C-alpha cells in the first residue's frame, strides 16, 4: 500500500499520534501538510505528490486535517510535523495566517518551506520575516477570469440578468483571488450581467446550497452562478435543480475534481475551471528536490488551468486531460 493510500485511511487524530511517537529520525523526508483529504481536490493532489516522490526518488509523509476550516488543528499538526525534522515542508495553509508560528519555527530549523496551492499572502510573509522556497499552484485570478469568460461564451456578451458569486472561506487568499478575477472579467465582457450577491460559502457544499436557494428566491431570473470551488458549485447545482431551473442557470466551479467531472458529464454542472491538483502535487515535490539540490526554481511556479466542459471531455483531444483525476 502506498504512503498516500495509508494516510487516506487514517483520521487526522490518528496520524497526529503516529507522528508524535516517532520524532526526529526522518532526516531526508519531505513533510506534506494539506487541508483535508475529504475533499477530492486534495485527494488528487495527494496522488500527484505520490507520483512526484516516486519520480524524484524521495521519501515523504503526508498529513491533513478533518475539514477546510480546521485552522487551529492544522497548526497543531504542523507543529507535530516539525518533530520529525523533515528537510522540507510543503504546506497548504487553511488561511494566510494560521500556520505562521509553525513556519517561523521551520525556518529557524533550516527547513525549506513551500506554499502549496498559493494559500500564503506574500505581504504577510514579508511582514513576519518568513521566506519560502517557492509558491506553487494555479493563477487563481486567471482561473476566476476563465470562469467569467466561459459564462459569457454561454450566455452571450449582450446578455443581461443577475449573477451570484459563492465565495470561499473568509480571509482565504485563494478564494479571494478567484472571486476577484471572476467579478472583474465579467464586468469587462458583459456589463449587463450584474452580480447581485457575493457571499462566503466557506468551501461548504451545504452552505452554498442554502445561499443559492435564498438568492434564487429573491432573484428567480438568476442566469449565472460562479462558485470558488467545485464542492460549493455542486451545492448550487442541487438547489437550482430542486427549484426546477436545471439548465436555465449557468453554474461554474473551480478545481476540476472527480465529483465535478461526473456532474458535468451528467449535464448538471455547466463547467469547472480545472486546477489540475494532481499536477500541482507532482511538480511541488519535483521542484523541492531541485531546490534542496542547489538548483534554481521560480518564486511562483504556475501550473496551467483548463476550462472543463462536457464538450472538452467528449472530444478527448485536450492534452491536459491526462492530469484531470
């Protein structure tokens, strides 16, 4: 059984206990700290980490917490990871600040720190005196803009009507960038499409469904919904179809996870801006090895995104489809 498969089968608490009982003997290992493996996005990234570690010939241990909102628990797990004395820590922080105390300790111990999926704010890092090896992920502003471009492609540049944005977790830079990219690009391309609400869904499918239901009640002529991740987009899908408006509202998410792929193939979710998390995980490990070996890596490693639609998947000709997991 692989490292990733073993980790996936254990709870966050069990993993924390496991790490605690084996401190400071894992020189040469990479510590991978994600958000939650309950989200298919991070599961796919874990697969990429495993593949990258195999290709690079390195050892790693992977940890996650129970939800995208467990900021305090994630800090505790980060501190526990330090006890294994890894040579590098690849971290996907739940927000821009929760891991800062741990990252400071890592820097003091000469552990290379990597910002996985672009969750750390460069201005905050600078103010705290924390230097990272590099940040890797998609261009989240561009991902949001791609969502707007596809919505306009479907509805038309002359379209008019209300649009809903379901944001991510308040204070999370990733969700903020996606939301901003979408809103700014939509205003440029189709001024008649008006954002009537932009509300935090906290990465939660149920909360996004409730938000969508409320906005639909107030705006029965809603024409479009952009959600900052696929889980929330699928919550929006549930409410739209329950209201008998399936097919009438363009719904676009971000991530390109396995649940979104199924929904798109079923004709329910309109599209997802696929972040290719598998590729992010794989390249993160490969680039860390290069840094540790004295090589040079860009400060911001940008992994491409892909607007995933039923047409794109049916055609099967897009080269990036091999990284959609």
